[in-house]
C-alpha cells in the first residue's frame, strides 16, 4: 500500500483533489485484503487480537477517514479570500475539537495509552451493554470491535487538525519551521519520572501543536531529544497520580521553588546595588 500511495503522490502532486480521490481506493483495497486475512486466519491469542484492532487496523482505517475528510474539506472550500479561508479552517478545527469533547472518556483512553478496558473495546466477541460508545461505522462482526472505529477517527481528526492549523498559520503569514534538530546532544541525567511530569504538564495545558500533540508524541520527543527511556506513558502517569507521601507534582514544585529563589536572589542583589549607589552619593 505504501508504494502505491507514493506513486499516487508523485502522479497527482499538482492536484489535491485528484491526489485524494486516487488515494482512497488504494487504502480501501488494503483494508479489504486485511479483512480477508483476519477472517481466514483469525488470531492465536486475545492479546494479538487486541493489538490488531487497537493498533494495526486503526492505522489503515484512519488513513481512509482522513482522506475522505480532506476531500470533503477541499470540495467545500470557500473562495480564496484569506479571511474566508481562515474562518472556514478554524470552524473545521472547532468541529473536530467538539467531537473529541463529545467522546471525552474514549479520547482520554486513546490519548493516555490506557489498557484496562481493552478486552471490552478491542475483542470482537466483547459484550457492549455495559459501555457507552458512539455508533460504529462498520457493522461486520468479523472485522469490527467496539473501539477500533473511534480510535481510527481520533487519529484521522488529529492529523486533519494538524493540516488545518498549518494552513491557518500559512495564511496568517506565520513562518513554518524546517529545522530538523540541533547539532548537539542533551542527555537527561535526572529522574525519568520528572520528564513524565513535565510532559503531562505540557500536554494537559495544550502547549504543543495548538494542543493537538498527544502525550505519546510528547514522551517520544523527550525520549529522543534527551536520550532517555521512559516507557508507556499511562503507567508512569499512574505512578505520579498514586503518590501519597509527597506532592503529585513533586518536580514541578521543585522548579517553582528554584525559580522563586533565583528571582528573590536577583531582587536582593538589585536592592544592595541600589543601596550602595545611594551611599556613594
């Protein structure tokens, strides 16, 4: 599928609509082939079935949803007046954010890499009477679980939001960074849990990619840039949230104390200099 999509990219790179309309059949064919394999061979263990419907299928399905959404976006795009385009794109971002908010529990489950309800969400024979989920788009019980569609849609809409926000920035004249990295390495030599605390603080306050960066992406970024292995984000979050004898934000509290101390020291020095200058006079 990857090679065929690359061929489409090259052949139709000058036409967004042609690119999208020719990409969708390639992805649908890949999903059809994947479905045939699953129906024919099944899975050896529940764990392998969960992994497939939680990770593998959504990667393919998200591409289909993304290109369909992008096609609709392009097809309904208003005239090229900058103000109208910005308003249109911002409205689409807001609609996607509303979808995330309407499905808050599942979105947090997706973003945090949680696993406690995987058997209910990603096994085909799971009973769903005790869980509340939006209607699933595909009703084939041999190739559908309670959660694979919504995970796919989350992935697709996050990708679409990133595309929309880049377009908005370009229309507003904001520079788009092409820097791939620094020429030197920084290694985190403190406790790994402190990086996790920082990452969650950044994610929860929406500081990266207009709030669209996932916690997994932020953790992966820190792991790469600081040469540190952190592991599964949700497990480390559990470690933070279950702190009992100390503050849940132990490291951030330490940062605040250190910053306040530095400011107090600088103010003290300024007062001393001011006092000395007055004595000199």
